[in-house]
């Protein structure tokens, strides 16, 4: 019986400390973000809107390939009375694949393309951003983490065009700046 316990302990120790078992670790600055009053038919990038990017850091000892993808959340992942985003295609991740050396940070902007659908007004949606290492041959474990992005769609159509000059209305100048400034005032970031 003693030899069997010693063998099991040795086997577990070898598995825990063998190279390639740990794929390393990841961390991110983006835990949860809430953005309010987005307009239908508009595109918003978090960097311009709230000075927030998806930053992923390789905390491991080996170089890793990282991929970030938007995902429709499961019902257990939903927070703050949000609905799951109807389609992950609403979300664009500027740089969705990165190769990161140990300690290196990869940065990508995240953009939301809200469809021009008036039935979306007044609703709150959530999308998950899944950042994960891609396993190499011989790796037993891959690391991943999820960030939560919540956003509300304004209940009414944006009336900021009423305060623009005729030249601004024709060219569209000023409307995105005003919308960005108004929306940025209502943005929260949680870590």
C-alpha cells in the first residue's frame, strides 16, 4: 500500500511540473463595460467612445497565440437585466489574433455595429468577448477569459441633428462627435 501511494504521488508531481502542461496565463483590463444610449444604424468603437480597448497580457513563460472572439452569452452569463446580443456579427474586434511573448500586451479596439432597426430602441444587450490561447501540439491546457460588454440602445431616435448647421447636416460632420460625447458621458467601466 505504501509503494502504491508513493507511485501515485510521484505520478501527480510529474504531471504537475512537466513542461507544456501549463499554457501560461492571460489577463485583461476589460472585465465589464456598460455603454448607454447608442443609436440604431450606427457604429461605435470603444476606443473613440470611452477610451477603452481590449488589452490582453501574456502572464506565462512561453510565447502564445491568442484569439479573441465575440460570443452570444449563455443565460447564466447575463447581468444587469441585459438580453443576449441577437448576433455576434454586431461586434468587430480590430485585431482578433495575436502572438504574444512572455509579458507582452496585445491591444485591440472593439466596435459595435447596431443595425438600423427601431425595435431595438430602449433595450439593453450583452456580448461576451472570449480571449484565449490557442493550444500548440503537446499542450494539455489552454487559458481563456471572458469580458462582458453591455450596451443600451437609446429609447428615441437621436435628435442632435436639430442643433447642427445645414452644412453639418449635409456632410454628417459633427453628429458623430456629439453622439460620441453624449454616449461617453454615460459609459461606465468596471474591472
